[in-house]
C-alpha cells in the first residue's frame, strides 16, 4: 500500500518545512498519471476551438486515455492558439478527453496510432460553451443560494435580492453557521476567533476591526461568501473558529462590459460601477463606488459595586446617539498570459472610510464613601481609515496538476480616532473638557511560493513556504481642560506611543489521494515560527516573544449510496490565534469615566483543537448537510472587567470612588460541543427554501478567576425565493439567535428579517429592487449582564434598524464565452480579529 506509506513519510517530515497560505483552486482537470504505459515515437496533434465563435480555447486540458479502461496515460495543455501536441505515444487504440472551465467536456473515441512513428492530426475540435447569452447580457446556469462543498459552505450572495443596497454585515447575517450582531461583530459556531479574507487575500482593512470593515464593503460588490470550518495545513495556522472568505464581484468575461447601480434608503444609500475589458491575453478590471449610512440608538445601564463592610455603590447611565458615515472605494486590476504556461497579475484596491458619532450621556454615581457624582456629557467621535492593498501573482503550469505560483502582497492601513467631550453639572454648568487623538497604522508585507506535483493518477503533493512581516503602531494622547484658566493640558499618564512588529515564517506539506474511487484522504502539517517585538517609546516597557508551532490536519471522506450521492467526512485540525492590534493596543479609552477600557500588549496566542464529523446527501431537488463538532481552546483570550479605584486613571477623583476597567487576558478554557444542520429544497418549480440551524453547548472556565459559565445556545436562518414570472421575483430571509454566554456574563438573543421584490427591466439588462428590513419592529433590544464578586451590571441597547431601500442596477456591454485562466492569490488567515471599534 503506497498511499499509507506516503502518509507516514508526510507526517514524519513535516516539522522541517515552512508553510504557505491557501490559494484559490485551479480549474477542474482530469487526473493524469505521471507513469504512463509503454512509450513509442507516435504523435497526436489538434486544435481546440469555441463552437460558438470558432475562436481558440487557450489552456484547454487534453488527456490521453486507455480505450479499454479509461485510465489516464498522458496529457497536456493547449497553447494560446488552441494547439496541442502529445508525443512519445506507443502504437494502439486510445480515447482523447478535452475539457476546460466554462465548456462542456468532450471525449473522442477510436483514436488509432497505427505504428510507433505515426503522426495523427485530429484537426479542429469544437467545444460547446456551458453558458448562454441573451443578446448582450450573459446568463449563466442556475446555482443554489447555498452550495455545500467538500471543505466549505458557499453562500452565493449575488443570488439573494434582499442584500441589494446593504453592507457586508447584512450579507453575513444570512450565511449558514455565522452570527453577526448589530455592531457587526462576527461569530462562527459561537467563536469570534475567525480569520476574515477578502478575495482569498488578507487586508489591513480588517486588521483593526472586522465590524468597521464590514461597514465599508457594499453588499452589491459581494459575489459569494465561503465558510471553512476545518482548514487544511495549507492555510495559515490562525483562525481557531475557521476561515471566512468574502469574494467580491469581478467580471472577467472577454469583451467590454460592466454595470452601474444606485440605491437610496432610510438607513443607507450607495452608488457603484464596474468595468471589464478583455482582449486576447490581456485583461483589465476596475470598479468604484461610495456608500453612506446613518442611524441612531439609545442605551441604559445599571451597575451595583460591592464595597467593604457590606456597603454598595450604584451607577445609573442613559445615552442617546446618532451615527453618520461614508465610504469610498476603488479597485484596478491587470492580468496577462505570457504564454500557454505562464501568467501574471497585478491589482490594487483602496478604501477611504469615515464616520462621526455624537452622543448625549447622563451619569449618576452614588456611594456611601464619596460625594455623589452626577453629570451630563456631550461626546463627539470622529473616525477615519485609509487602506491600500497591492497584489502581484505569477503562475507557471507545467502540466495538469503540476504548478508553481509566486505571490506577493503589500497592504497598508492608516487610521485616526479622535473624540472631544464637554461635561456639564446641573445640566448647564460646564466644568470639564477633554480631547483624545489616536493615530494608528498597520503595514503588512507577504511573500509566498506554492508548488503542486501529481504523485500518481489520484495522488497530489503540495508544498510551500511563506513569510509575513507586520509593523503596527499606535500614537495616542489625551488632553484635558479643568476650566482653571490653563486651557487644554497633556495628561502624560494617559499618553504614549506603541510600536509592535510581528514576523511569521511558515512552511507546509499536504498529500491528498483517492482510493477505490469512493475514499478521499488528505493529511498535512504546517510549521510556523513567530517573532514579536514591541515597545512603548515614552517608557521602558517592552514586549518580546518567540515561539514555534506545529499544526497538523487530517481529513477522510467516503462516498456511498447507489449513485454515490452521500458523503461521510471526518476531520481534525489544530489552529493558533495571534491577537491583533485591537487586542494589543494599550490606548486607554476614557470617553465614559465610569467605564474605561484598553488592550493588552502582553497577550499570548491561543491554541485550539477542532474535531468534526459530517454527513451530506442530495436527491432530486433537495440537499442536506449535518455535522457534529468539538472545539476546545485552553488559553482563550477573554475580555475581563473588574472594578478599580478611579484614581488609577483620574488622580483628582476622591478616594473610595470606583470605575469598571475592561481589558483582555489569557485566562480561560473555552469548549464548544455542537451540531449544525443545513437543508435546501425546491418546494415548487419556482419556489426554493433554504434553512440552517446550529446548536452548541459552551463551557467557559477560568481557574485564575475561579469562574465558570456555561449554557446551551442556538442560531438559525431561513430563506425562500419565488420566481413569480414576467420578470418578477420575491425573496424572504430571516435569522434568529439565542442568548450567548461569556466568562463573566450573558447577552440576549435577537432576530432579524428582510423582504425584497425585484422587477427585471430593459430586456433583463436592468432591475429595480425594493427591500424592507424588520418592517414590523421599530428597534432591536440587546440586553447584557455581567456579574462577579465585585459587581453586577445590566444594560439595554436599542438599535433602530427598520429600513426601506430602493435599488436600481443596469448592465451594459457585450461578452463572448471564452473563459479565463484561473489565478492564484494570497490568503493571510492568521490573526485574531477585533470586534466593533471601541478604542
């Protein structure tokens, strides 16, 4: 048995390698043996063309098959003129198989090579496109709203008309296995430790805050969302909850074509356009747009603090807020096929995001140890973020399943987060003013190399190396004016400049093979070495870490049933989670002097083991997927809140006064035991229903804090679509989440639903969509509670998210059916992401 021997060799040698991130899958090609049967000097030639327009089909795969057994013997790839030539062929009878993405595969029977030196010219071979065109608008075959693949679940966002005119956060709320609260914070199966990628690549746009990034990406630009719960060793080792990949729309059809769109609503509006031009070997893709959002909310908090001698202090707070923001984005990409085997691509993407939040806060603190502290605050927050991603890729395809790719990425993000507050006593008497300035930046450079090599007709070996260099900085200062005639003065104890460098060197090796046509196995290992250095420029404090992690992954699957329509899959993976700048930033946010928070630059990475057993099947117009999982993290990063003397941050406060200080620590073991179920069916010819539910039992335990919290939780979504006819269609999407538990408290559940109606116009070139979100409820209420031996706290936050939105889209241009060569891309799925921007 050579496959088990290869697996043993793989697992024993992986530790000496360095790793690389997952690249986008290459086009589906027939498996070819690298050890063909007896050779001769025969030759087979031909030209593959598009049956629709008689144009050459570049890079089509040509396979030589044994006529009796269909076993692959040899193969090649067409050049830029569609020509192919197979050499050193022995005399005999064969079959020829020709395939390429976007075309129906074709098999030519009875190909005879009469003698060992014969040359056989098959002439012109036509492939029929698998897509159709309606006048100038491309119409593709019907895809499911949610696709269940062997290693991921794919939500095709462009098929859900309830997304039109929204944001990425609106899209993710409808993706199976995900939970997104109204702040935009994302969880996968109850874990917020996931890596978010954009177009298979990392981006500094999500490095500081996933929630802020989701507000910057319009839903109209999202093609699909991929959820990967058990990543292989080819992925970066971070993302203990899994990997989330947002695929943006990129029209890659030959010709000149594009679209324009606009929407206006009570909570958001946007404009967007994209243009694609492709001729022969050269392609250009560009898009640009803007997005506006506006909202309001209110909140209330009640907290009791336990003081010595059985005394208690109480805090009552209320607030109202308004938020207005805007985003501008643009992307420009080029790709060029140098030869039939060599291709390179270059692209850049930029974002400018800013928002302003104004709030009125009332706070009343009473304590038997200090005078009552009652005041009103007017607070104005201003946030701005600028992001640029530059990508380069080169791919050389030697033969089917033998490929080398070299990739590079440079990403930079700069942000400014400022606030100013005025504090009033007796509602009108101004007695204190404060200003804060926080400038932060994140630079990231990545170099990556991947090599794929067929071992035999079913086995594939992949090896790679990767280097990620990160440079993060945060410069923050706070100035205060006590209205004593001195004006604003710098507060040195709350001012600093932090620099943080993280370098990751990695290598991976994976081996995958199929056995007896029904078993699939994949195993791999990844070795990552991490160096971290950080320092505070205005103090002697430093951070220095160096560690090496081995990350194995194993997957086994079996197809069964009469038509092999059922699959059973078992997988194991180990993941690590490095904290990013959101968790590390030591900036102390004191907008609310009774609730102070900061990051922790001394955090260590998390280490998580994940096990999953899955079953999937499909029959006629229905599909079902079920999986059970167990995920455990032994040094989980948790947010910890504790009461401290207010003089810790405000030296002029009276002795005995307290505040709540929140930061992050490695203090818990977090275990999730869950079961999720997804199903899709066509109730009627024109009515489709999709639904998913995820239930899990979570145990969070901290020996250091002598605290344990646990609970049974669930979330689920349901969507239906109806093709009414005459250009009309309708869709419904609903989501529900139960309460959740944290180490120190609980958060209430919530529900969300949307209705949409779409009418196609101008011979299907245009469309008009009306979208209603939560039309029968004015606001969603989030209730949170925290409880320790120091305090207990309850808060209610109200989000006014009922909205109406009208959107228009128009497609223009003409495209033919020649598909493009698949491209590789970088994926840095290796950092613990921040939540909603709080610092």
